[in-house]
C-alpha cells in the first residue's frame, strides 16, 4: 500500500513513542521524511525506537519525558528545539489503563481508590493537555502545526470495567474539539487538532487476553469484541498509520476537530 504524503523536513514530537502503537507511528512519519523526537517516560524505550529510525536512514532523537510533568516537558522541548530547531507535528500518544482503576472480581466499584482513578485520568487527559500547551506554544508562535490525540472506543460509549480510562478518553475527544476551535479562533486556521480512536487491535500486549495461547481460538472476551465489530476481525496496529499520515499532511488541510474511529465499524454498530 503506497501511503506516501511527503513530510520532508517536518519535525514531529511523538509522546509514548517507545510504546507499541506510537513507535509504529513514529517510524511511519520518519519514512515520509519527518524528523522525529521520540518521547517516553521510559528513556531506554524512546532511545531504542529513535535508534531504529536512524538505522533505517531517518533522523530521530529519543528523550525522556513525563507527559504529566510540565518541567519535564519543557526540558524535552528545549532538547527538541536544540536538535531540530522547530516543531510541526505533535502526536499525543502516551496513555493507558491500570488494573487498579478497573473493576474486577477482586475490586468492586465501591472499593476503587480515588488516587488510582486519578492516576489513569491524569495520564490520559492531562497527559494530552500539557504536551499540547508545551509543544503547541511553539506551533502557535509559528502559526502552523498539527496535533493528533489518541482517543479510544471507550470515549464514544464507556467500556465495561474501565471507569477512569473511559472518562479520560471521552475528555480527550472533547478536548480535541475544544483545542481545534481555540487554535483557529485565537492563533491560526493552519493549526489543526484531530484525534484517532483506535478500535480493538491485536497487539502483543493483549494477544493472550483475546486469543487462546495454545489453540489461537478466541477467548470469550475476544469473541464478544468480534461479534460487536461488523468487519468481523481485530485491527492490526499498522492500520492506524494511514489516518495518522493523512491527518499530518496537507491532504487534510480543512479537517480539524475530528475524532476518527479506526474500528471496523464497532462504534457505528448498535448490536442490532
Ligand atoms: P503502550 O503501553 O505500548 O505505549 C504507551 C507508552 O506510553 C509506553 O511506552 C509508556 O512508557 C509511555 N508512557 C506511560 N506513561 C507515560 C508518561 N507519564 N509520560 C510519558 N510516556 C508515558 O500502549 P499502546 O497500546 O501503544 O497505546 C498507545 C495509545 O493508544 C494510548 O494512549 C492508549 O490509550 C491508546 N489506545 C490503545 C489501544 C490498543 O488497542 N492498544 C486502543 C485504543 C487506544
């Protein structure tokens, strides 16, 4: 599949770039000629992905940064500007859930600790807002740039068990619209903010939750997801790439404030 959009010379900051999905996004952006700052709380992971990009002939730096800590983000911004001199694209990819903020057989809703829910809410919501403040300020000063947030199916209708994650991703989708309007009203219509909302992807992290290790058959949870996905299959992580490249490129120059499901029609299906 030829997905070339031409991002030569653009500088992209990818938070959570050491992780499964955002590492792929970082590599895809690099393949289009963008220079990449891979940011992650796990410095080793960030540097590892940056090294892979460089080995493949791209230009990248790997930096430690905590998306819920403004001083850490400001230090990363300095490092990015020193390395590349500019910022054109921000992918707000860092995020995730925690079992402690999820109801289960062992932990009822009534027992969930505020601090545990707060951790997940802050990581996903403020972990999107703070980098947009810190890196978006550079783009606002230039009057051009692209922000892509990572929402989730949990944002449209909450998923069972994941109370804080669902709430935070709904807030991420809401913030995507708010920020798109704010940038356009107060700075420039060339500052665009969109989100992708991945559906259910089979990655190494969830493979054995969704499929049986020995037989490869679907688990009951995996079967439920497939039944609710009109496409009848899980997505692959690299199926997010087309939308990311499109949203980063001038091909989407009139698209801002959109939350794009990449979900095999999961979010469109009522179940009937
Ligand atoms: P992942 O755990 O592989 O990657 C997340 C990365 O974020 C990790 O490298 C982690 O070290 C980093 N990180 C965590 N806390 C951080 C912090 N405070 N500061 C900086 N970096 C931090 O997860 P993934 O599956 O690649 O998910 C990436 C994004 O996609 C997340 O926002 C997630 O919520 C979202 N998402 C994932 C799926 C899925 O099916 N995997 C579906 C919908 C949305």
